[in-house]
C-alpha cells in the first residue's frame, strides 16, 4: 500500500471517530496513556487553557524555549490545512508516516484487550495519545500542550505541568462547559495542579475569584496580568514594541512580529510563564526570551499572506475574538484605502455577535462559507449582514470569494478573511499551501 494511501486511510479513520462525539471525561485518556506506556510522564510540559489566545501564547512560549536551545514539542488544535500541523517538534510537523504508525499502535492497543472493549475513544483522545507518544519517543525536553476544550475533563489533563496558563475566559461551548462565566471558569481552572504556578489573563472579578479559589485549594501560586506583570509603552508598527514589567524581571523593552494589542497580552502571559519555568530550573536567559519572542509567529492570526493588495487571515470565531480583531483592524485601516471583508461563519456559532463586531468596519463585504458541513450558507449569512451592509456580495466558495476580492481591490486596499478557522484553512489552501492536502474536519476535538 502506498504511503499516501496509508496516510489518507489513517486520516479517514481518525475523522470517523467523530461518531463518538465529544466526551468530557478522563477515563479514556488515562487508559490510552497506560496502553502507550504512560508517555505523558516522560517529558516536562506547559499546559495552556483559555477561551482565546491559547495558540498564540503557546507559540510565544515555544519560540522562547527553542531560542534557549531546547527541543520543544507543540500540541495545538485545530489545524488549518493538514492534520500534521497539530503535532510539531521545533516547528516541524509530525510526518505523515509517523501519524500512520502511531495511529495504528493506538488503535491496536485500544481494540486488542478485553479491558478496553468499551473504550470507543474520540478523535481528540486518540490524537492526544498520538501526540504524547510522539513527544516521549522523540525525546523532547519540554512540550507546550494546548487544551482542546474546557480543561478539567479535557483529554490533555493527564499531565502535571511545570506551569499552567489560563489566557482568558469568555462564554463558549456553553452546551458542554456551562452557561455562565463562573461555570466555564471552573472547567478551565481544572488544569490547576497542586503547587504548580498559574499564569492568567482573566479579567472579570467573578472569574478571577474562581481561579484563585481553585488555586488556593491546591496551594498553587497565581500570577495575574495587569497585577503581577504587565506591558507599558506599546508602540505598534510592522510589529509591536513594548516594555515588559515581569513577576520578578525588571522592565525590559521587547518586540513581537504579531499585530494587535491582544498579542501584547498573549506575549506577556508567555513571558510570565517562562519566568515560572526559570524558577522550576528551565534555563531561558534574557537573550533567548528576547529572540524567541521576536521570532514567534502563528498561522491564521492576523497573518499576512499576500501584498498589494494586502491579504490578512484571522480565525476569529466568537464575539470575544471578533471584538479583539475589530480593535486591531481599526488601527490597521488607517494605512489602507478600503477594507474588503471576506467572511464565513459556522451556523452553530454566535454569528450575530461576530457580525456586529466586524461588519461596521468594512467598505465591502463578501459572504462565503468554508468547505465544512456545519458552515452557514452564504445566502443566509448575507441576509444577516444586509441590515448593516446592504451591498453584501454572495460567493459560494472560498476560491470564488477570494477571486472577487482580488479583482475588485486596489493595491492600497486591505482584504481580511475571517469568521472561522475553517475559513482561514480554506483560504490558506488557496493562497499559501499546496493543493491536495486534507482540510476537512479541522476543528474536531473531544
């Protein structure tokens, strides 16, 4: 059997596991870890939870650790174009051949013994087992692990990290995590471990109380953005410069390439996490922090993929992330003639909340859809947009939407593609990545 066919069949097997739905429970993950020889105990780790900013924060941490000379694993979700993006070591995605091998081993172990007869693991449970086994067997020095959903019962919550990070908390996945900020905060705070420091960007008083109460129960110190560490004198440009005032570090002037004030917050969270790592004996000197921070990038988050007209991709997929994106775009617009917005949203998201944040900023709107079953139909999306922007254009595919945007744009215009990470994945497949890679079901978790 050809390697391409083996990989395709493996991906089909993994995606078929969605029939088992989302399981917020740890029993399967604990069993899978035992089957694979407890790989989660064979590397040091950083655990990153939160509503938005998890991927960028993880990317900043990873980049600083790499600059310090460490071999660093990175596990994130969803992917944008290829499944292999989820599991990386020092920036290099896992090979397709290794995905085939490890998936076969996890599947074989989960199906071969009587004690696992009723296991029926989910996509995310199997993927997590693959990732942790890969990191252990490849001998990473440390791995940065992003939570899939929630925290307390997330498949990744079998690790005991050196530091836990909770970026921020907003209303999301209410059908799984609870209908209030406090309930969602309790799920996120479930990653807090005894005596392991916690770094958080949470701002709401009730949310902070939940996190601090959970930390107090297990004697874990808590470090809060804008209380124990913060940024000052932020200067935007092609990237952003700012003064970082650390938990213990004296003020230092630093630079990041990512745009948006939210990325300064994410950088501060990453810096505070690295300060905690240094206290735990991980040697990251000031030079590595500076270089790693400046070199960090994260695909699909205000990512520029074309010039004149400039095309940016951002995976804002809920009102909170759309609000943050809108703030960044207001600043960016000052450098452009017009904003052409290409937007596609999943039908089960708060599309009205996303629309309310972004549509008023646009001079032209193109409603489209990602190539995914839960996507909102472009005509239906256009009907929601029309009260705010009567001239909205409908495009049935991302390829068509991008063609319209580029044909109608002037060199000094800004084209922004957003509304979903699925939309960003489709746009990257057209504009950046080679055709033929799998893009479907990229958001599966649980």
